[in-house]
C-alpha cells in the first residue's frame, strides 16, 4: 500500500504506485480539473509524476504561487511552439520564468516586428485552444544532443552538451513541439488562457557580447483574466507615472551621455532633493544621530581589510596617485568605523549613532541603469549604530518606529517586513547568530509588526530586516534595512572599554530608511504621479494676474508668502488667464492664485487647488493658514 499524506493531515491509501493526477481525482473532480502540478516535500512535480513510496503531497493549482510559476514556464514553451509554427527556421534557446512573466530567446535571420508579435500571440491562443497534452520523456545526454542536432536546434544541443555525460535530461512535448526542460509543466495547453506578449529586445547568446545577438520576446501570464487585466492596467498607470518622463515634463533632472548613470539636477529637482535631505537631517537630529562626513576616495588597503576589494572590486571605480591605488567609496560603513576608532570609547558612549548623507559610486553595468532609480553615483541616508549585543533589540524597535513615521510623512502607509536569516555560507558563531536573529525578531514583535522569514538570505556576516513599501499602484520597493554586523568592527579592530575595564568589540548596525536619495525621489515622483505633496513640491504657489493693473498687488502677495517660507512663482505675462492657468496646472502645482481687480480691491485671492479644483475666493490670511496647515500635516 502507498500512503499519501495531504496538507490537512489526512491520509489516503492506494494499492500501488499512483500519479499526482490520480490522487487529485480521488479527492474530487473539481480538484482534478484544477490541478496543475504536485508538491512532494519541497519539490514541485508534474501531475503525471508517479509516486512509488509513502509521501506527503500537496496538489498545486493556479491559486498557489508555485502554480503561477508552472503556468508561466509552460506559457514560455507555448510561445516557442508558436514561433516554430510561424517561423520554422527560427532556433529556440532558453525561456525562463521572470518576475510577472517570462521570456524566450530565439535565433532568426531577421528581427521580429510588432506585427510578428501580434501574429505569435494569436498563434499561441489557437494552440492553447487545441488543449494538447504535455508529456515528458527522459533521454541520455548524448542521445538528446543527437536528437536536437538532428532537428536543427543547435543551441539546444550546445546547452545539453554542457551537462555532465552521465546525466539524463528531460524533454517535454506538446503537439508538434518538443523542448528541453526540467519541468514541471501544466498537464495540457488548455490550462494556458490568460497571457500577453509584451515587447521585443535583443540579448547576446549566453550573455556574452562576443556571441550572436538573439531576439528576446517578453510575455506575461496569469491565473485569471482579472489578474491579467489588473497587471496590464498597472503597467499603463506605471507608464503615466514614469519618473523619467515626469522628470522631463516637470523640469526636475536629466541624464546625459557625457555622464552615464549620473544625475544632472535642475533647480526644481534640486529643491525636491533638498526637501528630502533636510527632512532626513531633522530626523537625525531628533533621534540621537550625530551627522558625520567621510572622504570620497580611500586607499585600497582599507577595502582589502573589509573584504570589499575581493568581493566587490569589479563594481568599484578606482584611481591612482603617487603609486598608490584608491577607490571611490561604494559604501560608507568602513569610514564610519574609522571615525569611531578616533579616541577611546566607553560602554557609556553606546549606543553611538552616526548618520551621513554619503555620496557613493558603483560601476553598474550600462544595461542595468534606469533613470534615477539605478545609477552609478548616489547619496544614501546612511547610518551606523555601534552598540552591544544586548542593545540590538531596543535599537531595532526605535528604528522601526522611526521608519514608519518617515514613510507615512512621505505618503506610504503599507510596509512589508522581512527578516533575512543566516545563509549556508557564513562567519561567526552559532551563538552570535542566535542572539542577533532573536533580537531582530523580538524587535519586530515589540513594534507590532507581522513579518516574513526570508530563510538563508542574510549577509554572510549577519541577519537583517528588510523594510519594503507599497506604492499607490501596488508595486513594492525595498528601501529600508537594519543589518547586524559583528564582522567589520572585528576586521578593522574597533573596540570600546566595557564596564569590566576590558576591551570589547562593538556590534555594528547598518541602517537606512530611504536608502539612495536618487532612487527614493524617483519612487516619490511615481508614487504621487509628479504631484508631490505641498510640503515637498518644488513650487508650492503660483500667482497669476489677469491684467497689468494687478501687477503690484501680485508682487505684494508673492513677497508676503515668500516671507512665510513658501516657494512662489509669479506669472505676470500678457497672456489670456485661461492659458496661464492651463500651463501652471500641467506643472502639478499644489495651488494657483488668480488675481483680478475684484481680488485686488478686496485684498483677497481666487484659489485653485491641484486637480483643477476651484476653492473660491479667500482672504490672504485664510489662504496662508490653509497652506501652513497642509505643510504641517505633510499634505
């Protein structure tokens, strides 16, 4: 007898070997129809997989994360099937699952066109409608190489030839198409209903620019029609909010080929930058941080001591002077330890909190650069806390509370908390790992945070909390972090004098709230679709006259508001007021004040709020009170 243990703890008995599909059918016809795969222990398998011994089993459907991966992987194969049907001379290469979808790379004699993309998607729909079974077979490596060479798929043959000779490989067939794959796959193509091809791109074979440029087709696939439509709607909304487009339209910044991966901030954009930086500086001052500033260029010997030279060298910009090699700093932490080491530190000095708006440079590949979200030069709101092991929990609680307030002030109310625990390759004692992980967990619990465990994803020297915010359209951005590091103080010989009079190593907590200011400002622009809250908007009020007779009064208003600390522009051009209102509205200003003769005589202003909302006529005092309230409340 074979005993199958289901997730609810119930056990089903079968007289002999049984497939995942047969187990699903024994539970009910609904589950049998919905089954996409099975999960035995931690391994996802096909529904045709035969179970030959007592096993735990979960039936995977489209509602499961693993089920969505199976759908996307299978849709990538459906894409390749459709391409081969339409373009028989095309050769298939690889087609993995990626975030929100999949891609497949092809070798073909000419570039695919947008019209080809539409034809391929139409063919995919037709093939899926045939509901052809997806079947698996296993071949010895050399036999598989010969098979793919025989059908003209040289890239597949090359991939298989790189597998050890004594290994077998699995192939999956649907209709006339057969492909190399570990699987698992859906039981039939009819399970693939909600997909869309998104775009075309180029990609070098095996990522090597010396190889042929292949054609990459990107697609997305979902479990339901609604999920697909929601994703496409989100993409449309994201395109409208693209910080690169808004950066140009609102005259905030630009990226120039003369300095790839570096940002040229325009006056309005730099005003936003200063708003974020000054806000964070106040956060430092109010929460026990001492602001420091380290040098940009540091001798490579320091980076060798910390281990960055060996692990991070290719991402560092270097220079040479007087036969010494230096690096532009890619992070601020070693510099903060050097500051800590100046003078004798006592246990009474701990926790000691340093903060720096540290400018860093990293030699990111050009293909990975993305507006101001991914750059080569950036500034971090970087902080390091030197403390004892017993102080980690309290510092975690204080930091989490602080981070929550900061995110709320910037307009983010939903935060995802993850604790990344010890990886397989790590340094330090198990006892120190136990203490660090327990302290971070206790800190999150004390802060009232539900959190996920990211098992094995901590740094090699310590665990960390990752704080991920959700934006207005549901996208996730990992910005904040709290990371325990007993390693770097050891490597750089940092010490303090304990209560016992002996020398001790401090624990170093790496912490950031917004992370890269450039990236965070990009996130802010997209979160607010360019309509930044009043307290952060580069121009808060624009004053428009109707005729020349109001010029002097408009200047008086501007001076009064500027004395209040507001950022004000005047538009006294001899243009129609409707045109001026339209132009300033397109700049997404919080307030536009329109002044005509009636307002001049009454000492008032006609107020229009963002979104073309007419707030009517107000006294200057009332308007000043309203905008002051907006700024105080971070609206």
